[in-house]
C-alpha cells in the first residue's frame, strides 16, 4: 500500500482552480518532487497534505486512512518552510526539541534525540545559539533537523533551498540526498528548479496550471518527455514543428516546413498528416564542417550564428535553411585546442535517427 | 505624555517632546549646516527645550520651597510632601487613581492584545478603525459622549465603574497598535510551523505567540497606565460626584490657589509618569513613536 495516496484532488480559489483533479501516490522511503513554474499549485498541494488547507474535491489517504478533518498537529507530517520559520525566541536546541515536547516525550529522550539530530546536520556546537546568530545554511539545517527529529511519516519541503546562494545550494543538495537515505523518511520536495529536481528525486511530478503533466523518474522525464510543456520545462531542447509524412513499424519520417525530411524512430502507430513537434536535445546534435563526413541519417546545412565557449563544452546556435535556429552542445573533449567553428562558418548539423522524439499535439 | 502642571498653562508639553529631540538614526543623516545657520539652530532648539522643561523644573523647585507663595526662593524644605502624606483627601484620590490605573490598564491590555492579534491574523477592515478612533477623537468629545451614554442609555450611576470603562475605552487602541506592530515584524509562518510540529492552537499561543508579544504587552500595559493615571478631561466628565482622582483633586485645589502642596503632588505624579514611560520605552523602543 502506498504511504500517501492523492486521488482527484481539486482546490478552487473562487473560479480559479489552483489544483485541478490531481492524482498521485508516494511509496514509503521515496524522494518525491513536485516541479513546476511559479503559481502552478505546488505549495497548495503541500498545504493540503500538511492540513492547512482542505481539498474542495477528492481524497487524500495516509497509510490508507483518510486525512479529512484531521488538524495539522495530529498528522504525522512535518514541513520545512522556505522561510525556515524558526522560533526566534528559542535556541537551536529549543527549536529542535519543540516537536518532541509537543509529542510528550520524556526529558531524557528529548535530550538524546536533540543531540543525535544536531549531529546529523553537523551543528553539534550550535545548540545554544539563537536563530538570528546563524548563517542561512545553518538555519536551513536547523529547519531540517526540527522537521526530522520526531520521525514524521512524511517530510514536506517547500523550496527549502530557494533562499541559499548557488554554491551552498549544491552543497545542501548532496547533503539532502545523504540525509534522506540515512533517516529513511519519505520526502515530498517542492521546487521550480528542474536541475535540483533531476539531481535529488526518485520520481518527479511535473506540474503546470494545477495539473500534473507527467510523473516519472528523472532520466525518463529528460529522455522521454510526454509533451511539449515537459520537454520545454526540463532542460534545454530544440522543438521543430513537423508533420508525419510516413510511419512504418520502426521508422518514422517527419516533414519540417522549409527543411525537408527528418528520420526518427517511434513504435507508436502514427498516421500520416498528424501534426506535432520534433524534440531534440542539444547534446544529441553534432556540428561539422561542410567537408567532414558523418554517417548520420539526418543532415542539414546551416551557418553558425552564435557560439558560447564554456571550456568543457561549446554552445552553438546554427541557423538552418528554413530560418530555424537550432541549438547544439559539443564537448571539447579532444586534447589541446579543440577545433571549433567560428561565427559565420558554414556547417552541417547531424543527429542519429533515434536521437529525438516526436511529440503529438 | 500628558504631564500638565498647572502653572503656567502650557499646551501639552510632552506632545512636542519627540519632535525636538535630535535624530538618532545615522541612515538618514542630513548634511550639517555650517556657521551662522548652526548657531540659529542651537538657539531655536534651546528655546524649545526651555519652554518645555523650565515650567516643569519650576514646579519641582518650588515644591521644596519653604514659603507658601510661589514667588521667591526662601529655603529648602520637605514639609509640603509631609503635609501631602497627612492630607486624607489627597491620599484617597491617589489611591483611587492607582486602583483605576491598575484595573483599567490590565483590562485594556487583555482586550487590546486580543484586538492586536486579530488585526494581524485576520486582517479585518473595520477593527483597526474601531479600536483607534478613541485614540484620535478629541478628549472632550469622548468625555461628553461617554457621559451621555452612561447616563441616558445605560442609566449608570457615575463613579468607579464609569471611570474604569472610560479609561479602558481610550487605552485599548494603544495596546492593540503596539501588539500588532510587534507581530507585523514577525514571520507569520512560525505560527503555522508550530501547529505543523504538533502544537495545538492553545499550545501555539502559550509557547510561541505569548512569549513573542510579551514585551509589547508590558509596554502596552505601562502606556495604558500612564494614560489612565494622568487623564483629566474624560475623567472629569464621567467621574460623577463620589470618586475623585489625583488630577481631579489637583484641579479642585488650584481653583483656590497654586499652593506648594500642588507643586509637590505634581512633582510626584511627574516622577511616576516619567519612570513608567522610561520603563515602557525599554520594553519596546518604538512605543513612544506609536504614541506620538
Ligand atoms: N489563499 C489563496 N487565495 C487565492 N488564491 C490563492 C491562494 N493560495 C494560492 N492561490 C493561487 O493559487 C495558485 C497556486 O498557488 P501556489 O502557492 O500553490 O503556487 P506554487 O506552485 O507554490 O508557486 P511558487 O513556485 O511561486 O511558490 C496561484 O495562482 C495563487 O495565486
Ligand atoms: Mg510555493
């Protein structure tokens, strides 16, 4: 049985549906992420799970029991707030002890668990400090410790890394993974950073306008996006407008206006004339000089419009015959000065026939 | 601070006190004026301070003067204070004032805190106006309307109860504003965090809200206390004949003459108010501004 099951949950604010018939379930021990642009309903879902808001329709089951009518303090669910929400008049140890005190634990147990949890987040020497004496990253750790200390069934984290600078963010990301593995508590993580979601999660639900567009493992989301929104939201991608020209069992021929035919692989039964877009990741594309040969099915001529040298890789923007600017990413893997193209160079972009995918509209 | 010593009749000395003090904050410091302009500024502020505090100083000085006349310095004495201690009417008035101040500021603190919390939490539109109107209303108007209300509508016999109700009425707003401004500076999610971590609404109030607003409650209480203890206008209307407070007693005494005894009691009242205000300022440094 799933730890948390959400069935057809809807939350309206006036006429506006902040959460629209959302269903998903989370297994115990999972690192589950809700990912989506600002205003897509992520926080609203967390608030309903925590008990600060109620669904207008649908059910939420925790361990098979409906959550309806149970106040926040009686749910075995704790939250790490984006603003940390540490109690300013209590020390770090006092903050972490709070959930244990509320649960009526004994004094000895509280002392022991607080010490353990402080060690878990590497703040052994900060127990006596007040929140205003801590750095952003330390506050973050205290908030995490406070959420974890009483072993909730579910820990909700609402953009917990949003307020940290880039370097600290990356550090905390790997700490979060380690921490979650160590304590074995189920995490429901909210972010609008796709990079963060990909790095941390077991599974990700990509949300848009109150709905779940796709729910999958990170590599599936990246490699096989279900639709235009997901393809565009996760990572960089080229979306080329196409129409199905011919479809056999394995080979799909697409027609792109002003460009010609694109060969692709697709096992779905598609009909000629279907419209959609062809989605292709920049790192799947090779950029060659006109004279160089490459034994790849898809070859299109163009010229380099922009390039961005980043050391390990170079980003190219190549304008094709139909005016479409395709983005490509080439690793500078050869030793010595890598041979790269200059702006204005005539080049050929190529990719394998199974490099991209066709997304039906 | 409405410390109004009878002689000479200066309009609300304390009210302008804040305006005269130099800016403390360095963030909005203006360029310093040079030469002659500077001299003028000094002279002007010296003049303002003189008008504010000289009369008070005179009252204090003459309360120790060994002469029944407030005319010239004769010699040092404490006999006026001694006489105060044996003046039955005066002691009764002081006891009344203290009792009224204690009770009314306690009640005002309780109700004002509730109003302040509600204002911050539920953002009602009407409540701030309702709580603050008595603060802004001219005292004479409040006095007259309370008198009419007690007599015509409630048919209440004027006395301790009517004074208490009146004092609570004009103090609530101050407490509410102080409590609200304290809460406004706080991250609201801490209250949700407490619930989330297992605290019932009551436990959340006791462990989180109450400790955090405690300084505001103390400041609000002390503020209400000073307002009550030196209120004259409103008390004058709603006191009736039976109960006399300290300001009423002083007023009835100076109708005859400004005796050194009046100076002595004024000095004591001033001392009390001043220490309470200083105490309040320590609890919440921004309360004085809230009152101004
Ligand atoms: N109490 C409310 N009253 C009215 N509208 C609300 C309320 N709470 C949220 N909304 C609306 O619901 C939508 C979803 O809000 P939510 O806070 O869940 O977004 P989010 O995905 O968490 O966004 P962000 O990434 O910016 O935090 C928003 O359009 C928001 O304006
Ligand atoms: Mg949000």
